[in-house]
C-alpha cells in the first residue's frame, strides 16, 4: 500500500508506504521510484523498489507519512511493532534516494522507533515536517491507555541526526512527548495533518470522538508553540563572517551555480579569518538546510 508521494529535485516521483515482502521480515516500509511520466524506474533499489525492516524478526512495520529534506534525503514514518511491552511505536527511517539505502547518519542506523504512549498501545506517525533548521517533527496519535484518555494528538521533535529534542515549549515532564486530549473520558483523538507556520508554531488537525465508544467524530485542531528556529536565515555570506566578500562568497556562489557540487568549489579560495563556516561541509550544510540548495555532496553535520 502506498501512503505518500513526493517529487524529487530531478522531477522523478518517489512513493512510500508498506508492503508484504514475502520474506522472513514480513510487512516492511517500502519505497518505489517512478519517472516523471509514471514509469517504474528499475534503476532504483531492486527493480524500482526498496524495502526496509524496522521492527525485530517478522514484526509488522506500517508507513503513513513522508517528507523530503532540503538535502534530498527522504523521511518515511509510521507505526512499527517494537516489542511486547510497548507494542506499535512511532517509527521513522531516513533514506538516500540516490542509492535506495538507509542514511546511517540518522540515529546511527538510518531508522528509529519511539514508544510514545502508555504500555502496549498503538502510537502512529501520520505526518512529518522538517524545520528550516533541520529538526524533524513527527506527529500523529498515541495510545495513552487510562480512564481519562485513550488516543491523543501527539508529536515529538528530533534533532537532524535523530536524537530526541526535549527542549520543547510545554514539555513539562522532560520526556519530549507532547500529547493533547480533546474529549472527556477515554475518547480517541487522532491527528492526521500538520502545518508548520513561518513563526515556528505548529498546527495539528484531525478527528476527535464526540463520546466514549461512539462512532461520530468532530473536526479538531490544536496549535502549539514552536521555534524560534535556531538558524541564520539564508544569506550570500556563505562563510558566515558577517560580511559579503565578492572574491570569497561571490566566487564560491558562482562556482556552485555553475555546477560545482563538492569541495572542489572551494579550491583556491582563501576564507576570511573570521569565518564561522570555514570548510566545505559547514558551507554546504548551510546551503542545504537554510537555502534549499540541492545536489550538493557533503557530510551530514550536527547543528
């Protein structure tokens, strides 16, 4: 089943979801790549398809959300069976679509599971957004499992390399999990969509049960405090010394626009002594994360 679709920088389409691999790993997260005309791109993965097991053994993994990072990497998230004690948890993988392989700079393995709610109840990622500073927000519903609430709106924020970001407004218990119940009693409130506003605030939308055990749902939305983003806005000051130098920043930008996409773009350029981005990795990271430049080759860095 395909549950997400994005357009890559080269115009090709990448579809994500979950599939029964008919192997020992069972149902896994899956990606398929197509040409702009909708023809399966058999150069991707195996015959145009790639699958990724997240949970142990033949545990089922389901994908419901997808996002494209500024650097071209792809995030796929959903609900994966982790262990009996926690049941189905939030799960995400990050994939390099150029190679159809997991990006191991994300959580060391390219994949991550997070128990969000209470006990062995279902936690499901249904939407993913990437902040301008590279941090990742995954939102959906979490099984809270008590008399006060059943499933709640919930979300979590991750650092660019997959570590949980606990510095969130409203995170009073230090877990980094933000959960919101709308109805009284053990009603189900599920978030299906998410919008990141320019000021960093986050809006979740979904359906909330009108009464416990009932079939009727009301539309419900919640807005949360987010940001401010910990980044410097996109600027032609590529080396970050606080000034624009035509023979440094200007020359480097010209080379990148002409197609230099790796460290050769810096060849022969002497950076300012006050440069805070004093190597190619830092400059390329800034361009990818904050200026939306794609196709650069660099080593992923922490912010």
